[in-house]
């Protein structure tokens, strides 16, 4: 197994662990309805998605076409 495969597996495990902890936190906060859980997840993911889009646009602005 190559290092890239090992890194990918570590990412999967970390994602599963974070997902488990997130839903356990929601359970502790007594948020058990599915639509409320999805809403809470979107509140967390929205700033991450916006940041990625902004960084993507900035990365293309820094590339100047060759003349």
C-alpha cells in the first residue's frame, strides 16, 4: 500500500470519527429530529464552502496568461 492510500484511509477514519462526534453532540443537545440535524450540519458547512470558493477564485486571479 502506498503512502497516498494510507493518507486516504486516515482521512476516511477521521471523517467517520468527526461525524460520530458531531451526531453525539447533537444528541446531547437534544437535537434528534433529522431535519434539525441537517440544518445544524449546513450551518457548519456553509462557511467552509464559502471559504473554498473564495480561495478558488483568488487562485485563478493570481495566474496571469502568457503573452
